[in-house]
């Protein structure tokens, strides 16, 4: 298949997932919120993967709207994870009610409806599909398996470079490694039906380690996010000014964090080999 066809298939599947979970997210279902976040991240990964041939002015606008939507989804999802890790934390449950109210309002808005309709139209008939220029025309029509092999190799190399020195990294750099891992994972997953089986065998082994590393870095991220949420919610409630600031929430101690980072480092070594 040509690259343009594969992009449309992958991006359309992501949007279908968003549509399928729309009612559940509006009703506050935690699984639906998570699956919608995953679908949107997969969509962003797909667009980034095919960026050399699909980036246009319309995507620039749609990306800004996606960032707006993700802000509400992300806030709700962060609270769901925090509640799961610290179920007795009343601040989280109270904040989740308000976050869900705001998210529901967003999903019922004309702004959201127009964004979704425009995304579907852009994927199928956006300006990118008719842009002239020999290179763009050639890219859109080129065999997908060749493009995927080249692009995966480039993303893999970038992740290997980013993940070096993981144990000594600050939280921001760790978070970037986590995101790059997630995008490469999704890119590999939607390459399975494109690459020849023998070529995909190597990526299957890398995929196994990526899932492991992503889970580990996710635990570290969730613990830090929960700690930051407590501080933010207390500040909003004015408890710090009232002199009732509690001891910061710690879901992982130093030894646990060190152990998780060692496991993640081992996974990235295997990814690099």
C-alpha cells in the first residue's frame, strides 16, 4: 500500500476509538477516559510518523485544538490515576468531580464537535493530500513498508540517544524519554501489518522492552504527578496559607525509585542492542 493510504487507515482507526468512547467519557467512566487518551496519543504519534508528507496549515490549527482537548482529558486522567494509587486522598475525589464536570461540558460543546468533524475531513481529504511538489507526491505514493522501515530506524536511534544516562536524569528529561518511548511503541504497533514478517521480528523484540520501560517510567511519573497534585490542590484550597499544610504525599521512597530506574535502564539497554 502507498503511504497515504496507510496514514488514512491508522489515523481513522484512532478517531473511531475516540468516537467509540465518547459516551463513556461524558459519563465519567475511568476506562473510557484512559482509552480516549491512548487513542489521541496514537493519533499524534501517527501524524508525527507521517509528518514529512502530511504537515500543513490545517493540521497546525487542529493540533492547537487537540492540545485544548487534551488539557481537560489529561487533568481528569491524572486524577483517576492518583485516586487509584491513593484511594483515601479526599482531595483527589473532590477534584475529580469538578474535573469531570468541565470535561463533560467540553465534550458537549460545538467546539469539540467541529474539531472532531474537521479532523475526520482532514485525515481523508486535507490539503496535505493534494500538495504539489515532486518530493511530496513521491512520498505519498511510495511503498509504505520502505517508509516505515526507514522512519522506525530513525525514531529508534533518537530514543536510544535520549535514554542514555537515564538514572541521572531530571524529571523533565525522564518524561521526554517516556513520551518518545510511547510514540515509538505505537509506531511499531501500527507497522506490524505493513512490514514483512521477517523484518518485523526485530521490532517485536524491541516492542516487548518498550512496553516494560514505559510501564516503569509510568509508575515514576504517576507517583510524581500525585505528589504535585496534592500540593496544587492544597494551595487552591488555601490550606497552606492557613498553616495546615501536610507532609507531601510520597507513593515511592528513594529505594523504590532507584530500583525502578535500574529496571528501566536495563530495558533501554536491550532496546539499544
